């Protein structure tokens, strides 16, 4: 990976939550990774590994306790509005408003990004065609299926044509057909040169889609590389094997206090 093409960079990110029950809880522990244009970088980890925390820092919703992150050359802490213009964010919980139609919702987000109506409407027509959303154009959010809502969420995340896309467990709760359509869309976006950071705990998804992956556990990266490289290095038949053996090894080590 050449350093010139790096678009997303996390450097020594640490996040400590003040947790009432657990006291200070280290959710990210000196986490570093980078992702380039034209690649899907997968953050893989079990529940609680810290994936969402890392992606929320990248999308400027959370601030790190220490370390830094930048997107397209903009610092996530000191230049949050520039960062927000250069990313699209989508998670399984991205909400769709009940009382707006698909068209109104995507239009609303395009306007929030400051797009002029002519450019916005041209872009929306092509997005609604590409994501096969013309049939639900005038359907209210309240009447949409989960799959329809996910399409609206994708459209609103990419309406401003950002160079970086962040997907946090985006296929969670989707049936296989809708999940596959979402993965195909992500692959298409990668082929258009977007930089994609994609978190999941589904190993098959990562094998199919990701150019490089990092396996996270307890806020740290345990291994990182191409899927083929990881299989060779850790002698696993598939990514699930590698994942299990890395996590098991780590769980046998005492947690540093
Ligand atoms: N606001 C918070 N206060 C205290 N602890 C938190 C907070 N948010 C997250 N955590 C803890 O930080 C750890 C990492 O959580 P995070 O949601 O980033 O993990 P994740 O890898 O995305 O997991 P999941 O797949 O379950 O969403 C977990 O132990 C979680 O309980």
C-alpha cells in the first residue's frame, strides 16, 4: 500500500470510557490502522472489541482520549465538519424517519450537505436507479421493510459522493438477499475508487469483500493483512479459523490491569 493513497488513518487511538459499573474502561488501546482509496478495509472483532468506538471516532461523533485520526487529510478532532463532508456513515441502526418518503429523506440529507438542488436531483435520480429505489420513491419510512430502509440509508450516506465510506455492521439483521445486495453495492463503490472501512463480525462477509482486514480484540489489533496473507501466516483454512485461534490465544493471556 503506498502512503500517498492513504485516505483514512488512525494513529495510536485510545479511548477510555468512564463506566459506572466497571470504573475506567479502556475500549481502544493504542489502535493504529490505515485504509486507501479503492480498497475495502475490514475491521473484524467479536462483540465489544471496540469496532464501533473506532468508527465513531473516525466519523467525529466521539473524541479519542489520546491519539489522532484523519480522513482525506482532515483531522477528526480539530476539523470535524470537513471530515463529515468527506465521509458517508451507515450502521445497522441508521434511522429512517417514519413520516418522510424515501425521496424526501435522501433529499433532506443532500441539502444538509449543502448540495444545490439541480446537482442533488441529478445525483438522486441516478442513485434511485442504481439502488433500484424508484418503486419506493414515494413510500413513507413507516411503511418500509428493513431492506427498503437499508437502501434509503445507503442512498443518504452516499448522496454527496464522499470519497470515504464507513459501514458499521451494516448487514446486521438483513436477510441474505438484501445483505448480498448491500455487499455488491460496497464492492461497486470500491471499484469506483472509494475508500471503505467496513466493520463486521461475519467472517464470510469479510472474506468475500475485504481487500485487507484487521482482527480486533479488547481494543487492540491482533493481526492485519490481506485475507490470503492472513490464512498463510496463521495457517487457517479460512478466516474463521484464524479469528478463533487468535482470539483464543489472547483470551488465555491475563488482561493487563
Ligand atoms: N458509552 C460507553 N460507556 C462505557 N462503556 C462503553 C461505552 N460505549 C462502549 N463501551 C464499551 O466499550 C467496549 C467496546 O464497545 P464497542 O461498541 O466499540 O464494540 P464493538 O466491537 O463495536 O462491539 P459490538 O459488535 O457489540 O457493537 C465494550 O465493552 C462496551 O461495553
